[in-house]
């Protein structure tokens, strides 16, 4: 079977906003100067002059930087609607919980959340996630060296999601290609739309089969889910499966890479974690705070509102800076420092309020299982001193493109 990293190199999905190594000083300056900042794009609407994107109406645009105000925006979904995602992502994915407001969101989330029950996650960990991690580590554990992005973090989550969905191994490569092309919408709109259609065509016979003959997988759970007499129709299932890909593939690959980078560049903390696994939970939460995989999400002002002393008109687009909120010095001591020993505080990396990430427990579990396996199986794990300069980069999505390591085989 073709290696997933060979089928699609991680560098091919680099952030289209550029190779930004450290956006945090600029985010900190913006947060201190204007916790709510109006961004002037002139009269340019999204998609104007770019044949890869559909044109959408121009809006007043603001960015929210402080922890307090980011939390307020995400908690108040009556004033700050998620409906703006429909303009582009809705065209690609269908009508998903990402763009829904209450009460539709609560009802629809209740249906799909049944597939992420605690008992189900425990079964996935034992039967799917650990096996996937061990298979990947087996490929390089005896070599004494590895490049952890290509050989581990990049192929890891797509194999997990494919197994959770009950897909055959021979389809993993094309499944990942469609997933990445769907995610890379700003790089190529037509390609993303073609992949969206390909995924629907791929899932249609599988959903039909699971409705008549359920199996022990996530698609069967979705096909059989029922709440107050309501079920999910085919298009709702296709939409959720498309939405699952950015969360289950993109953000998990990046958050796992960020976790490994943080440990490898702070070897004394990695050794403390190796010796005391009770530190794992707080180490994961600190990584998610310090380097979340996604720095910005969006909302739309549903009505005129004052936010942080700034008058915001209805219809304005709100860029919500998770990265700036997570490093707000009024909330966290020495926020730019990675410190797994700090007193834990709630971060915003999985969002907040009604749209708190549905897959956050799965993501945390995958990060934990991955780190445990590498610490257990790769003695004296460390960055390769002869390797390329590894670093986390990106302005919207953030992760390292390379993590060259050596260890005692």
C-alpha cells in the first residue's frame, strides 16, 4: 500500500497565508492596543479577483483578541452567529452543525453526538487508535531515526478516522487525498468542490449498506441515530462526514505535531513526562493553549452590538483569535512560555459555548496515545542535531512541517 505521506506531502498543505513562524508578538500588540480591531479590506469581497473562490458580499470585518471578549463572542451565539460559514464551507460540506444556530444546532448536535459517547471512545482507543499508533511506530522503531511528521503525525489521524468509519485499508490513500483537497479550499476552489462531490459519491453506497445492515462503526452509528423520533437523512450524514475530515484529520495531525515539537524543544519537560505520566493531561492542555492547531475562527454579528467599547454593525464578520486569547497575559502568567507545570486554566483552543468542539475528547485521546507510545518505544528520543531547523509555522493553521529525530534503537 502506498505510504500516505508519499501520496500527499505535508508541505503541500502549508498555510496559504504564508510561512509565518511566530505570529504571537503581533497578536499581543494588537490585543493590547485594540482588543476589538476593525480590519480595513477596502471594498474587496471574498473571492474578488480570485478564480479559485466564489465571490461573497463585502462586510465590515473585526478581529477580537482578548480572552475575555473572545469568550463572550463564542458564548453568545444569539448575537454572534455561526451562519457565516455557510457562504463557502456550506457550499463544500453541506448544511452542518458548524453553521447552525440554536435551536437547530442543539437538536442536530444531539443526534451526531451519540456517536461520540464515552463508551465508544474507550472502545476506539483500545481497538483502533493504539493499533494504528503501533503500526506506524513499527515502521521506524528499529532505525534509530525518523521524520515524525511524514512517518507519524501526518498519516496517523486519517488512518484512525478511516478505521472509525469502517473504510477498507485500500481506500486510505484516496480518502486522505480527498480530505486534504477539501480542507485546502483557499488554495484551489474547484479541486475542493470536486473532492466534496467525490466524497459524497464514495459514502453513498456505504451509508445505504449500513442502513440495511449496521456494522460496528461510526457510519452505522450515524445511520441508526435517533433523538425524539428524528433521524439523520443521507445528506445530513454526508455533511457531517465532510465536516469530520478537517477536525479528524487536519487539526489532530497539527495538534499532535505541536505536542511533539513542544516536548522535543523542552527536553527537561519531556523527561519529566516520561518519568511521570500523571503529567500527561496537563501537558496536553498546555500544548493546546500554547500552540493551538487553529488560530482563528469566525462569527457574524446578528445585530448591532457594542463589544469592548467598539460599535459593531449587524452583518459584520468577526475574526475570533483563539491564539491571541490563549496568550492573554491578563489570564495566564508568562503566557509565551511552554510550561507543563503551570496551574491549568481553561484555554479556548476547542472553542467555547454551544459550538465547543464535538471531537475534543477524541483529539485529546489521540494525542495521549501517540505521546505514550513514542515515549515508551523510542528511548532517548531527541531532535536530530543534523536535521533541518524544525519549527511551528502558519498564520491560520499551525504545525511543524518536519520533525527529524534520533533515538536509541
